[in-house]
């Protein structure tokens, strides 16, 4: 496997990967390549953005993207999106990609990785196996605004 910094030159391929991954279980979203491309482009263009693509035989098989953020106690990295080709799930690609990403973040002086994910063994369980834990003093909140 090869790893490359995620840039806009990969937007078409990662948008397809993103749609296929997140429109499938456990998420079952309704992304189009246009909406995925817009979201990913916005993230890539943010200050502090960083990501990797994972390739095998010149095909993108995984991606991870987020941004670094200054906190009072250091620089944290907020993972926003992470996915692997559906046909290759369960073969260790996500683990290898995440390990490579974590090593690169460490080399950049990042001292903490944070992320939001869905509850469940496929999602939350993946991160717990890699040393992540839930913060007891944090909660994800939202509100729908209805006209």
C-alpha cells in the first residue's frame, strides 16, 4: 500500500469512495457524488486541513481527512471523515491507514486525536480497539431548525 497527502486532485475518486462507503450500512446515508465532493472540498480548503489517501495498484482504497485545531493545552486533530472501499472492509486496510495517519500526526506535533462516530461495534468499536475512549464530560448535541 502507498499513502499520499489528500489534496483536491483526488476529489473525484474520494467522492466516489465516500458515497459508496457512507450510503452503505451501518450509515445508510443518501450522498451523491456532487454533495460528497462539495463537503470534502470544503474540508480540504479549511485552515489546518490534513488527510491521507491509501492506494493499492493505483486505486484509492481508503481515505482519512480532518483538521488540526489549537486548544489551550496543545494542538488536537479532529478527524472528520474516514472510510475504506466497501469491498475491502475487514481486511485490515482501515487499521493500517489509521496507524500511518496517527504516526504522521505525531510527527507534526499533534498530541491528541478527537472524532465523532456512530454508536455500534463497526464504528465505535473500531476506534475503541485502537485506544480511543469516550469522554465522560463531553456530549454531542444538535438541534433541527424547522421553519
